[in-house]
C-alpha cells in the first residue's frame, strides 16, 4: 500500500492509529505515524516482530522515560531539546544522554543537531555595565544584576573663568566674555569627588522560535534594547 508521503506505511499500524509505548515505568501514547522518523521504531513496528506486552497491551521500550519524553517532543512537534539553567548553564550530561538515545533509536536529524551542539546557538548571554550617579538608585528588576561596585571617584570638572556657577562643568555654556577671562588662555579644572556605582548586568536571551518554544519569545523591543547595549560595549 502506497503512503501519501512516500515514507512507507507503518503497517501493521495504520497512520491514524495510536500506539502506546511502555518506557520504563511510564506510558506514552502517540500516533504510530509520529514515530516514523525513528528508524529503529519504524522497523520494530513494521516488522511485526515487536509484539505488545501481554500485561497491558503496550509496546515495551527499554529506555529512560525522561530521556524518551524529550525524544517524543521532537518527533511530535519538532521541539529541539534545550536544557539551560540561568545559573548552571547548559546541561551537557543530559544532551549526551538524549544523543545516545537518538542514535540508538536511529533519528539522524536529532542526533546531528545534538552532535553539532546547535543548542549553543539558541542561548545568548549579554553582559554590560550601567552607571548610577546617585546613591539612591533602585533596581527595576528587568535584568539580572551580577555585580555592584561602588566607590568614590575624583574627576576633573570644568570651572568657568568668571565663576558663573551654571557654567561650571559645562564648558559649552561659557560665552565670549568667559573665554576672554581665561588665565593664559587655558581652561580651568578642579577636582570633584563623585560617588559612582557601576552595575554589571546580565540577560539571557533564548531563541525560542528555533527550539519550538514560541511562548517564551522575547518581545521585539527587548531585542532592540540589546542591540543598543551592544553598541555601547567596549
Ligand atoms: Zn562661563
């Protein structure tokens, strides 16, 4: 019997029929057709040699159910496995276990994706610094603050030659008379003590669309803000 997709029918299980897999202590029910990308499962089902368990009628697969759940998400919805924690980073041990299972079940697309460590491209970590000029700043909570550094700092500040206080610190505010009043034609500066707080901030951006998790996608304006930050990075 010819299949519309040219993939070969999953006989004896028809396309619209569900199949229940007993994986370790968990059961997974899905369309048999969903499993077609796995060379191992496809052969097992179509060969007819794989018989349902006499106890509950499910097909037994000797695998870790947690690992298999990630495999099934891929087969069902093309969701790529992403195991990322803000503090610990990527869970490489878990990727490795899913890779082993993808190889065993003969799922070349998923195995290749994991071998090439494509998941690294899904997570970008941006760090940047932000300066607060007052001591009473508050955290807006929008980004993770990695480090706070506060210190007194001496900075050179422009002094108006005519002592006009709104001009102090703003050389462009001085007019011709101020310029003429300069001693030996040189600008004057004084040391000014300022309290400076530097925040090191961090944001993790997950490319949700690429791993099939659209609901976690960052809004567009956040991306724009990140690009702005990049431009300020040294
Ligand atoms: Zn002036």
